[in-house]
């Protein structure tokens, strides 16, 4: 049987680090990048007698995430101990939530080829992060860094509603976008702020029962998740086709070989021996508390997308692409507020800016110049100071040396030639050099005009005003 005869079932458990200033149960800082074991105290190091105190901001951010994803908010909740041993878990248990999560029964909507689809969210709960193991490259051992231990997380557990790699990718990107918009997490995947445990199984089309699932843990890039899912789907189908049995296990994705490898049997809830955390009181939320958070939710990506279509006359695709990134969307709005040309800003962001970002493998947030610089570049084109071609060259320079566009133009001598006499001299020279194209244009072959203008732009190194060139060629040749 072929892959088309099988259905893929995917669920994601997404861990997002919350953007609080301090950890979930102590006052240690959460900032990324400190020297090993400099952001920890007796609480997050699990010293005997040290007791946790819940950071209220963590609860607020979790409720915020729940409301933004249509969840029911549990007014009576609690923390639990999740028991397992690992070298970077100093207490040998993790404080998490089991049977009473803060949020449940939500959803995220994604766009598919068949239309809009709701991906269910089973629950969102709070928990503490573990530390980090730094492995010696030469196999001489591992060192434990507890800076990350106790950093607050929310775990967002989806229903197994995704039926393709593309749906999983869209769901994760949409979820990332929502968390960025409500400003509860910076979602920097390269720093581990957003990670996903990927659960996947396959079954023959028409089957009612799910297949046995495998899990790939702590994946922190869209590219890796997509590649790993594609590989695991093919592997599981091959095993089933050959009469084998899928084992419920935790897998490790190897980026170099492009394969998954077994790590251990997949645990079930009973393996963790959950019980209520005795050192923390229950969490009780009032209706007023929940309503206040709901009333102060910022604009979400879906409503911003609809506003862009209505207010700025962007297409569905343009609005969806820009609003997928909060940074890019904010950048767009700030630029538009200055130059008053939403279509031009949109075109630049989705074409040349996006191309350079992809070439340099940057995040949107790493654009090195400001929205004000983008607006200035567009205004210089509209004033005729530079051509669109020169603007593209200026943009390339702005990525390397983020100066003001006007300063770059002045320093590089890139001001557009708009002097009528200078333009006429160039046009007459090109006409003299290209008699066949002149004859073609006179014969009604309009493409010849584009060729002549292109030669004139080449002659002036892209500095001539293209509109003036067009008009002058037609004036002289077609008079």
C-alpha cells in the first residue's frame, strides 16, 4: 500500500517559556545567557528546607494564553509533583499540574486547502523548567547548569487533530504568533523559549482506532519538526507494511543523519506518580480577576488580519503573511503611519526584505534597521530622489550597514538623475546605438521600449528616472 492509503495523526505538546522577570517559585532572574549556575538559589537548586512561593505573574500569563486560545479557565486549580529522575532535575520531581490545569478545552484555527480548521487544545498548565546538561564534546562527561531550572513554562497540549505535516506546521506557527501578540513569551526557538514534543501515529484510512504513537521531545525549530515528521511517517508506514509493530517509545531526532532513534519507552501518566504539591496552596481565581485579564487582551493576529484587509486594502494572503509575525506586523504599522503608503510597505516587506531575511537566515526581529528607515526609503522613491532599482541597492546596504537611507544615498552618490537635459542626452545616445529597436518600436512592438529603457538605465548605472526615460523615448521616436 502507498502512503496515500494511510492517515497521519499528530498532536503537539508545546512548552513556552514565560517572559516573567523572575522564576516560577523564587526571585532568581530568568534572563537568557548568564554564566552557568549564576541565576540560581537554594529554591531552584533544591537545597533541603528551601520552600517554593508561586509567582503570581505566571498564573496571569497562563490565563492570558488560555483566553487567547478560547479555553475555559479553571477557577479552582492546584500544583502537583511529577516524579522522575534526571540529572538536570535537582529535586527529582517537577512541580507541574495534573488533573486540575488552569485552562482547558480551547482551540486554534488554521487555514487549510479545505478551508478553516479548528485544532483543539486539551489543556494549558503551568510548570517549572528543568536545568540543562552541557555535554563534553570528547565524551568525558556532562556538566549541569541550573540557570534554567525553575524558569516558568506553560505547556499547551493539543488534541490529536492534525492530519498532515503542513497542518502541524501551521498550528505551531499560529500558536507562536498568538503567544507573541499577547506578550507572554518571546518564543525565541533558537534560545529554547518555544519547544515542542511531537506525538505521531499512522493508521489505514477509514480505521477508527488510533495507531500506536511515538514521541519526539524538545524540538525547537520548524524545519526540524517538519523533517522529523516526514521521516517518522515514512518509517511507521514501512514498519506496518512489513508486518511489524510500532512500539510506544520516545525518539530522538538526529538533524545530521535525518533519522529518528529510540531513547526509551514512552511513559504514561501513572509512571510519573503524580500527587498534590504539599508546599504550595491551591490556586483560586475570582470571576473579576479572569474578566480583567480578558478585558485587557491585546489585538490578536486574526482580528489584526481582518483589519488590514479592511483598512489597508491588503489581500488575504498579504494580511495573513504580515500578521503571522507580531514583529513584522508592528514594523509594518509604524512604517505606514509615517509614509502613508500601506501597499508599498507591504510590497517591500514581502518581497525584497523577506528575500534578504531568508538569504541571511535571520528572524524578523533581527531586521537591523527601523520602521522609520523603511518609510524614509519609500518616501525617497515617491519624491523621485531615487529609483526603485537604486532603492533595492540601498536596502541591501541597510542590512549590512543600518544607516539612514538618505545618508547612504548621499555617501554613495546614488541620487536619481531627473534633469531633462541629462536624460535627453542619454536617450539620444541609446537611440543612435539601437536602430533595430527604434524600428521595432515604430512598427508597434511595444517590448522594444522596455529594452531601450533598460539600456538607458544600464548606461546611467540605474540612476536615471525611468518614467522620464519612458516618456522621452516615446516623444522622440513616435512623434
